[in-house]
């Protein structure tokens, strides 16, 4: 047993210690700059949004990598660059968003050097449970939005859905799960009880989506986002807590966002 | 999750789905009385799975009722029906949390009592402390729902849950500080490993430490319960240790009483044998004295013959005297008294030579050799007692060795003592009986038939030698036979 046979020393460092501050500042400047340029109509809205989102998501993945990398692990700026490459691709053309898929490929290739990122092999049952949860929430969202709020569904086409799918897999869900579950929640749950850690991470995760320029600005969409993303985040925290892996959360997130993309909410 | 838990979860999910489908199939109004049916799965889940179960079931109900409430608000604004629907959602969530909390608390209380009973059962069975501790750790692991439980007792000598106690470990820290410790993250697992270590206290003393580890949360309530367990387990362990000590003491006592009883039985048997033997030993010289005295009284003998008969009678009287002296010495020994001796500084060499010379003259059937190596130092001894010791040993050597054989007496000074060896060429004493020949009444079975004896001679020798601060021992003589060695402290 650890408590009897191994020496114990208090672990140094706070919850946010070890964050790559210069890189985060640079990515923050990029994100804010893209927003400012878009508002000043110096850059078209779509590429500005893509670059802003890429900067923010790159910051999330870079921070997660910085916290998770063992000695000799990949540099955080590499993680940000991979995500930004997807964002640049998306800014250039809709199908360019497929470049977002480079992010999961890069993470997968670097998994051996990222032992603390929640890339452990998860029990298949929990991955299935995650996908089922995403399907349940997605279906409920779809039914509720289409039957009560008047948002109609749309028939997915490959050209229409593929960029969003690539964005969700490589930019949206991966960076969110890697940072909020694999990095932040992992650190928080090692300090506080599950409810406190999950509440903190869920609150921050909600902020991340509510400030996302890609979220349509309407009351019902905001309320729906708060409701569903709270449930999704809490459930993903529980899945991570049980499995020590972000895979179930990624499964839940991807399936949920696929359902979301099938609604005519996205502009 | 157990099979019964899975069945309950499926039942709850099924009820939520069926009720939602029923509401959708009916008028779909959020104020329909049928909405209260959601209480059934919510309460069921709360009772079975606690707060989390109640809340998740309530969430299922919210997901079911939510669309009806939203549609009402979207279509008709904040109507009374919509308000009723919203209140229903709040009531369901509150009910689930409340019932789950109460059920969980009751369950925890019951589990705590059951754990204490299991601990008491584990400690009640008599076994060595190490095995009791291992059994206790297994019970606690199962009952507390932890991944591992370990115990450290007896200042680290008994460790359960690891091979050894690391002096820098959390448990060592708890033993030193006597305060419970809670670590939210130990080890390098993908999941956080919580560790709680509490001291085991009894009567104000720390008798050990209990450590538990779990991949998952350990609530404050559980930690407080563990501290309570520490006190209860410490007390119970102390009681078990006392009970084990009492059992051990009782077993030792029983063993000793058994040994003493057996020894008393043997003493009784030996004494009975001795009475018969002593009667015989006393009768023999008395018969001789009676016969010779009658001859002298009734017949006229030549002076030479009279002297011969008188010599025989004197020998028998001396024999009687020796037997009576042995009895008297033995009586003193059995009363716990040392033999009466009158010490004086004397040279042992003339005493040894006189004893040898006496037997050389009277026992012509054996050869008697005397070797005195160098000048012997003086000793502080009773001359009569020393004479008895020497005569006893030489007499025994002559008695138990075949005619024509040689009895050697060797005296020497060594390491501050005067050592006297008496060696014979008899059958010898079996190694396992050499220590027992100095016990009163004891006679070596194989050689008892070789000559008369009371079984007291060597015990008297031993008591006399020890009264002088010396020792006597029996060894095998080189070749065959026995060597008796007496060592007496020499004067400087």
C-alpha cells in the first residue's frame, strides 16, 4: 500500500501552476485581435471567428499539454500550432476545416509523451456510455428545439456536415475535454472532492462556451446551452472520474454536437 | 453495480420513459395530474442509490417534463399550467435529493454498525495478533468499500498491506504525530487515490495505525467515521491482545502444572521404589550384623577369626552409617537446606591419596591408579564431606565396572580450581541420562542390577560439592566407561 510502503511528500504547486503564460498571452492577443479586426470590419467575420476560436482552443490544448507533458514531452506551442492550423484552414475555406483533424492525430501520436492528459485506455463500456449520453442529450435537444422552439432540423450533407464534424472532433470537443477534463478537472479532483471539482470545471466550461463567438446570441439558445452543456460537463467529469480517460467525454461531446449541428441553429 | 442495482436502474429508467410516453400520448399539458407519477422512479432511485440516484432520476423526469413546460411557455407565456410544471420539476429534484440523502445516511449508519460487528467478530476468534490483523484488514476492505486497507501494529513489527513500514510514509507520520492524515492524491494513478490514515488508540496510547486507500472520494463523514473506527479498533485490538496474552499464560500454566504433576508422579514412584530399596539396603547389613554377632555370642573362635568377623561387622556398620548419613543429607535437601559442613583450609592431595589407598587395600578385585599432576593448591572445604564425595565416586566406579578392570583417579589444578576425575571401564551412562543421575532416587536402569544402591549417593555428592561452590559432572570416559569430574574452587 502506498500509505505504508512508500515515502510521502506534499505535492508542491497550485491548481494553475505550470501554465505556459507567454504562449497564452500571445494566443490571447491573437484571439482578441481577430475579434477587434472583425468588429472594425477589416477582416471578414467568418475567418475572424475561426481564427479567434482557433487561438482560444489552441490556448486550451497548449495549457493541457504543458500540464500533462512528462519531462521531455512536446512543446505547448506545437499543440497550439496544430489547432491554429485547423483554424487557418477553416478560415480559408469550409473544407479547410478538415485540417482540424490534425489535432487528434497529433495528440494520438504524442500520447506516450503526454501521460497526464487522460489518454489512458478507457473501459469500452464507459466509452459506449459516453456516446449514449451524448446521443440522449443530443436527441433531447433536437426534439425540444424542433418541437417547442421552432428550430427545424436539416438533412445533413457531406459538404455541410464534414467541416463541422472536423471542427468538433479536432477543435471544439478535443480541446475542451483535454483542458477541462484531462487537465483542469484532473488537477482539481486531486485536491478537492468530486462535487466541488466538477462544479468548478463545469462553471468554467460554461463560460468557455458562452463567450464562444460561434454560439448564436439568443435567449433560448443561451438557456439551452447552459442546460445541456451543464449536464454534458457534469456527466463528462463523472466519466473522467470513473475512467481516468477523456475518451468517454470525447465520445459524449462529439455525438452531442453532431445532433446540435443537425439543427438550423448554426448560421 | 450489483445485479439488483442494475435491475433497479433499468426499472427507474423504464418508468421515466413509460411515464413520459404516457404524458405525450395524453394531452401533453404540464399541469396534468399524471406528472406526479414521476415521483415513483425518483423516490425509488433515491432510496436505492442515494443522492446521486435521486438527482439523476429527477433529471430524467426534468428531461421528460421539460419539453411540455417549454412548449407551454413558448405557446402561451407564463401560464398557471407552466408554473405548475416548473414547480413539479423543482419538487421532483428536491424529493430526489432529500430522499436520497436520508436513505444514504440511514444506509451509512447501518453499514457502520455492521462494520463494527464484523470487526468484533474478526477480533473475537483466537489467533496470533498478525493473523487477527490480516483478517481485520480484509473485513475493513470489504466493509468500507475501499481499494485497500492496511494495519501497522506493535511499533511496525506487524504490517498488513505491505511488506514493511517505510519510516517516511504517511502511516509512519501518523504513528509519530498521533493525528489522522488525509491525502487527496497519492501515487501516480490515472485516477486520484485518496488516502486516510488514522491512529488506533487505546487508553490514551497509540497502539497502531489504520490506513485505507480508495480510487475516488472519501467524504468528510467517512473520514470522521474512520477516526471513530480507529478508536474502536484500537480498543478491540488491545482487548484481543490481552485475551491472547491470557490464553498464552493459561496454556503455559497448564503446561507447567502438567509437567509438575508428572514430576510429582515420578517422584512418588521413585520414593515408593526407594522405600523398598532402603528397607532392603538396611536389612542386608543388619542381617549380617545379627548373624555374626550371634556367631560370636554362641561359639568360641580363635582370636584371628574373631578379628576377621569384627572387621566384617565394622564394614557393615560403616555401610549402615553411610546409608543413614545419606538419608539425613537428603532430608536436609528436601527441606531446602544445604548439607551441614565445617570448612577449613586443607590440602586435598593427602585426602585423595587416603581414599584411594583405603579402596586399594579392601577391594583387590580391581586395579586402582592414582595420578596427581603437580602440586595441588589448597581448598576451603570440609574434610569429612570431601572424603564422602571421593569414597562415593570411587565406590560407584568399583561397583559398576567389571572385576579386573582399572579405576583411575586423577587430580590436577586448572584455572583456579582443583579437578578430580574418577574414571572406570564399566558400561557407561547413556548420554541422555547423565544429567539425571544426580537426581535423588534415580538409578540408571541398565546398570541398576550391577550392585546395591539407594539412588541417593550421587545426589548427595552433588549437594556436597555445590555447598563448597564447586561442580560435578558425568561424561563418557575415553574408550568406554564413565568419568566423574569434581571441581572445587582453589584458594589463591
